[in-house]
């Protein structure tokens, strides 16, 4: 008796659907472009609002204190420095710095002075009120460049006072005045001695 031939079943192959992949790719690109567009618009609007505040704060720049340059010597890791100004505006500093951003813990002054050397603005706060904190947090998020950022750090004992520092410059605001603070940031951000970009 002859054996019956059976057909070998092959696994079913899925037929690629290039239109589906292309559609998903286009949808993904549109989503990315939309998100990027929204982010750029929001950033542009925040920067425009900041510039309007800068213009109103120009008269406050007459209150900015200037101090002699205390040098740019790098300390050994862990070494401490004594400064002539409080908070410091220049002088010997740590080889490490504090990156731009909004901080909720105090940072070593030697690292903050290195941030000033980079051209960052260092802003000290204690309890200036929720609106001031929102504004400072927004600015810290807006200005994040390696040579022209904003570093916002707590400092106990200031109460409602906010202190802004740049290399050899300081502005004390009691209470916080966003117009004056924005004018200070605009005038001195990116002008540190290590790598001025403005």
C-alpha cells in the first residue's frame, strides 16, 4: 500500500506592512515636533516675561554693591576658605562647583564661589514667600548653561531677604523684588572671569 504524501505546513509569515510602520513613524515625529514646539513656545514666553521684568528693574542696579576681586586660587579638596564678604563674591574656591538649579539644601561656599567664577548667578533664600520661591525656581530652570546659569540655594537666617551674587557683585533685596532681581541676573549672568559668554 502506497503511503499518502502529506504536505509539510510552513509557519505563517506575517507580511510587512510598510504603510503601518510609516504611519507610526509619522505619528511619532508629529508628537515629538508638537512637544518640542510647545516647549519652545513656553520657554520663549517665559523669557519674554523675564525681559519685561528686567526693564522695570533697571533703577535697582544702582543698589548693587561692588567688591574687590579676592582672587581665583583653587583650594585642595576639602580645604576651607575665609572670605571678606558674606556671602562670598570671589576668592579661593573648591575645584568643584555647584551646577545651575534650585536647591533645598545648603551648599559649601567654596563650591558656590567656583560657580560665580563660571559666570553663574548665585541666589540665597530662606523664607521669602511662596511667590518668590516660584519665581526663583522658574529662573533656575530657565538659565541652565554651563557658563551663564542661575544657582538658587537656601541660607538660614535671611528671613524674607534674598541675596543675589555674581563675581565681585551683590544685591540684597528685603523683601524680594522680582524686577530688581531680574535686572541683576540680566546684567551679570555669563560675565564670570573664567569663560565670559556675554
